[in-house]
C-alpha cells in the first residue's frame, strides 16, 4: 500500500487545488476547446493551476460574503467548462453542499430531483435560472442565486462577475473561509435511476478525499499528466491530483453521439496520457481508430466506467495503445465508487471466454480501501450485519461493501436508506456519527454517518471466485423469479448476444413473482431487422436453439424484437429493464 503523503491528510479536496497551485502554478489545469482552428490545430481557452485556485478562492469569498453558509445546498447547473470546474471548487471552499444533477436524465427527472433536493439557491446558466423562476413554487427556499454567463436577464439573482468583485473587495478579502470537518456535507449527487427513481446521495468531504487517493494510487496517476475526460466530474479529480484536464468537444450528457474524431483530436494534439469515458464513447472511438489505423501512443491508460464493458468495445481500444498501456474498467456505483477494477488484457485473455458461456462479467479485484462480501439475497431491510448470511466462493448473492469511499445515506427518498445500509455494531463508529436505526425491525434509518460502522448494499448480484474477483450477474431487482427458480440477466443474455445478428438482449419477467414468465427482448444488429412475421419466427427459432444448448437458458422460449432498447442516455448501455417488462406484457411473443 502506498506510503501516505502530505495530501492524504487533506480533508477538503479544494485544498489539494491550492497545493497544486503552489507546486505547479504555470501548469495548465483546464483546457476548453473553442470553435476556431489555427494552422490545423484547435484553439483552446486555458487556465493554469494558479489562476484556477485564485479564481475559486475569489468566488468562494464572494459566496460567503453574500450569505452562503456551510452545509447550505446550492444547485450547480453549468455545462462542462472552465467555469464548471472553478465553481465546484469555489463551492467546496465556501462550505456549501453542491447539488450535481446530470441534465442527460431529462427535464422531468431533473426538475423532480431538484425539487426533492430542496436547494437554497442556484448557481446556473441563464436558461436554468429562467426555469427556476418559471417553476419557483417548487423551489421556495432558493434565495441565493448566481447567473453564470450573459445574454439573458439575471432572473432575481446576481452575476458571476458581481460575485467575483465582492470576493475581491476589502470585505471579501477579510473573510476567513471555513475549515471543513471530514464528516460535513460536500455534495448531493443523484443516481441514474436504472432500478427506480433517481436518489440523491450525500457525499461528505471524506468521501471525495478518499476517492482521489484510491484512484490516484491504484492506477499510478501522477501530477503533470494530461487527461481527456468525456465525463465532466472526472475533471474535478484531475484538478485535485495535479493532472491537466483537456475537455473534448462533445455533449457529455449524450456520449453515444460523441464524434470519435474530436476525442482522438484532443488526445493527439495534447499528447494525453489518460482518457476517461463511458463504454458508449469507446464503442465509437475504438472502431474509428481501427478503420483508420490510428494509434494513440501517448496514452498510459484508458478508463471506462458506467456499465459493464464487452470485449467488442475493449478489443479495438486496447489495439490503439502501445507498450504496457491498458484499458481499465473501474466498477462501482454513485453510492460507492470505486469498488473494483480489471484491465482489458485480463478480460480478453482470461475472463471473457467464461462470460460468453454465461458465467457473468468479471469486474475485477477490489480497491485497497474496500471490504466486500456476497450475502444471500433477501427482499427486506437488513438492520444488522449479523442478520446477513455470507455466501461462499461461486455462490450468487448480493454484493455489500464498506470503506471510506462508500457514501453514508440518501438525502432524498430517504426511505431507501433502510434497504441500502446495514449496521455493523462490532465496528467503531466515527466521532459524531448517528448510525442507530430509528426503530427496531428495519424501520427507516436516516443520518447514517460515513465510516467503518456500516455496509452498503450494492443491489448487484454476483459471486466471488477463488482469486477474490467479483463476477457481476445483473441487478438484484432485475432477476426473473420463475417457478423453476431465479434467472439472472447478465449470464442469460450473454448466450443470445453471441448470435451474429444480435446487438444486445434483455431478459425481463412478465407477471408477478415468483411465477414470472421470462421473455428475452432482442435488439438486432444494424441492418439485421426481421421485417416480416415469418422472419421474426425464424429468428426466434434460431435463438431458441441456441438457448436450449445451455442449461442456464434452456427454459427461455419466448422472444420479442425491438429496434432500440430504452437506455440511460448518459451511458447508452444501462438498459431500463423495468420499462421493457411493462412494454413486453401483453405482447404476443415469437
């Protein structure tokens, strides 16, 4: 395990930014592309670490002078940019808790999540401020409002420039920014909602600090490196680690529509050492590079997260790398990230052949700061760890995890805390924590504090192998409960995904458990759509024959065809199987 450095004692990750400004003041912190090109190269707007740190502190002082309080929830609605990164660090420095919501979830979910988070102010672009005013009855506490960017009226707030001027004033310079405790709120970040309504996850300062340390040490990331992240939040980790962030030209909320040439352009022009994106991005970049014979020799590592990554995505990307560089797929969830990781080399050479025959997707070995177990799946709250039955090697159950990166609670839809957290009374709770259930028998629990005194239920099914790697078999909520026993989505779908005309498949259950009827929904490859009913019947017969050859899928006889799965647009790989089950109910199968 790496020897702790001075940075490991930092509580507020915004203090890491100040350290980087001291150690590498002239290094570019953020590079943002413009629409202009000069002599064949894109023109970038840049900010150094010294400039970024100074501006974040100036804005933080302006916020505090304007009435911002420690723990106050402020919604940040600004697109990926220099301003976005600056504002996140400014909010961290001010002591406010930032509400971060991906606009890719759609306007309805966005408004619902914002309303549930109860923001006390908005730091947002003019359009978002206009929407806040339009729906002001849903945000009665939003009193501290800052408009980022011009062109529209300020909608009852002040401009970012006014905030900066206040921070530079004699009053602002006299303000002492708060020294945050590790257990204090830092942000509220929402889950994707792939297995139910999105929930607001409370991040404490210690969660962010632990994430930075775990990611940096596991992958050997060093200050001075250059990253092209296609997910804006990773730019925050970069700034804390002393890594230059080069923002690519893309809509980060719609990765499946990313233009691969723009990603490659940024990597080559900046000689990037790292790039982070969802599988949907690499599914476009890898084949693009393969067709054109493009290599990306400067990259030391490529990271892909957000959903299980198939070999057809990993292979082409691994081909673009040189030397000992590799694609890595960190595994985790909004509530606990990172948990585990595996390299493309290990997947392609060892685990993928097992995935193809229905053994699940291997997501690798745990990070150093993570403890994990696989427990028996139960459809009820587990109040104390003694109530959970730990399973052995190879037995499929639900994964539970514990560690400093694991968040403590949901602050919206708080009733979900009872199903998500397990008390471990044998462990010492951190000072000031409140991890006592509000009632016996699994009543709703709130106020669980981050630390070693609780476990988080990941909601993922799978098993540990003899090398203590976790094999993901799908979400517990997605398993199909039939009279013959449970069917797990990932192992079953793998069998049908091997058909040359299948792009992807989704197993869903129709009817009530435990007598659900399993139906497999097929999304054909581009150009392979079966136009007639007879063509669908022939396609389904081929799939039944394939399924009958594997004991896992022998009972799967019903198929439906759909041109496109309902997916989380931010990943384009997380299938909304609950929606598919509703869609499949009542339709005649083939």
